[in-house]
C-alpha cells in the first residue's frame, strides 16, 4: 500500500512538472533564466572581489602570504563540502528551494567577512560563503542541465558568461569602492546586499517549470543500458580527477594573480585589477566554448583547454610583461580556463551519467573541482616561498594541467548519454 502510494505521488509529481514546463511562456523562461545568470554573476563577484583586495587585507591584519593565499581560495572548501550533499538533495527535493537558500547563505557570508577580527573567523566566513556558492552551483547546473538537456553545453556557456562578467567587474568595482571609501569593507557589503535582493526577486519570478523539470521528460525515449548504472563510473571518475587538477591549477592562479602582479611585477593596484578583470573578459567566450561542446568531442576540447592554460602560464610567469601584454595573457587564460574548461567539464560530467543522475553528477563536479582548490592558494604561496614566483607558477599552472590531459585519456565519449548509437 505504501509503495503504491509512493509511485502514485511520483507520477503526479512528474505530470505536474511537465504541466508547469508547458505553461511557461518564452518571456517567463527568459526572465527566470536571466535572474539565474545574474545570481551566478553575483556569486562570481563575491568570490573574485577578495584577491585584488588581498594586499590591503594582509596589511590590516598582518597575515602572511601563506595565510593570504589560503584565504583567497579556501571558500572553495565550503563549495566542496556542499557539492555531494547538494547533489543528493537536488535529486530528491525542489531545486528552487535549494537555489534560494544557497544565495542567502553566501550573501550573508560575504557581508560577514569585513566583520572578522582575525584569521580564524575570517576563514569561517569565507567557508560559509563558499558553502552557499557550492549549493547554488549544483542547483543551477542541475536545473538548467535538465531544462536545456539538448543544448546543455550552450546553456552552461551562457551561465559562464554571467560568471565571467562578475569576474570582470568585481575587481574594478572593488578597488574603486576601496579608493572612494578608504576601506576594503564596502565591496563586501554591496555584493552581499545584491545577492539578497536577487534572491527576493527570484522567489517570485523564477518559476518552478524552469527549475523542476524532470530530465527524463526532456531527454529522448532512448534507453541507456549501454551506460554504467552507477553515477560513479569510469568516465565520471576520470573527469573528477581532471576537475581536481583543473581546480588546483586555475584557482591557485586566480587567488594570487593580483598579488603576483603587485609584489613581483610592481603593478599599481588599479593595474592589477585591470589585468584581473581581463580574466573575466576572456571567460565570456564560454558561450562559444559551450557551443563547441554540444557539437564536438568534449574530451578533446578539454585537452585543448588544459594545454592552452599550460602555455599561457609560461608567458605570464617568464616574460615580465607590461600591462598591455599581461592583459592579453589574462584574457587568454580566462578563455581557456573559464570559457572552455569550466562549462565543458561540468556538462561532460552530466553526460557521463544516466539522465536521472545529473544531480549527483553536478554535485560530484562541484566537490571535485572546488575541494582541493581550497588549498591551491596555500600550495601556491608555499611554492613561491620555496622557489619564487616564476618556478611556482610553472609548477602549479604549467605542469599540473598536463596531468589533467593524462586523466582525460581514460574518458570514453561513446558512453555519454548524448552519444549517437
């Protein structure tokens, strides 16, 4: 009796989801999707406002380079802690609820950061903020991956553009507000308040038909018996290893890039912020990167992205470039790292599992990509202390991506859920 009731409830839920989907007009879809993209843009702003302000934060609190490097990237520890639990919840509960709660969490964590009295409580606030950001990432990509199942890479690319806009404007706004108000606190309050505002608007304008779509209803009626029944299979494990390597290389670079420019190349803070913003500008190529991922072999695209990151790293850390060339290098690093690697790793992870398991695939991506990345800044700083900026950059951002290429050789795209059979 109980089992039958559960089956009936599931059937009603699926019918309701499909009815909600059909009831959505294109303007409603557009508004909801825009708000989701804006929320992810604020997510990026909360993350990337910290690195360009780090020299001032270190000066105020007396943090060492290792402590600063850890604070610049340890929010990803919170993201990793949120990944697998969020993936589990997203396969069982309303994605919109998870999405809204996550925005509130990371916004409050961001606003609490300037209230820190020392290293310990600032670490807690950064990790709490990251926990909310990880929940949001998993919720967004599970919801959008289901709704746009046939154009998943392109949809993720558009979301990546929103993220990249946040990366682009956060350093510029953050440094400008710090100069205007004489304190690094104000950007954190502004970006946190922006997140709370978007959460309030999304409560009414992001419809459940957009977020709660059952992927099995969107996918074709084909069977997936050729795929592993487990979400943790050969492909997802290889992609997770690649995600770990990519996260450590890319976030180690992002976390200390402005510090490198200021302390090693003697850039002014505004020049470092400009170069940092070009990373986001390059990341706007995510639409193109995601579009390619829908049409070509994603494993090969990811290999190209890793080789690109490795090559650009050599240019950044060995040429002592002036501001103009450094901005070009930053743009290319953003294009390969944020425009190609990020959306295609995420969508490939979802394609490596059966359609009903994309929530767990999304959670696995978040945990794999952001977990070890939490300590990437600390690792980079330790390498800098031991070998200097040049050798540290070559080890972590040039050599490490090559190991990711090796991991990707184990991926079989013929076993993806979008493979032509």
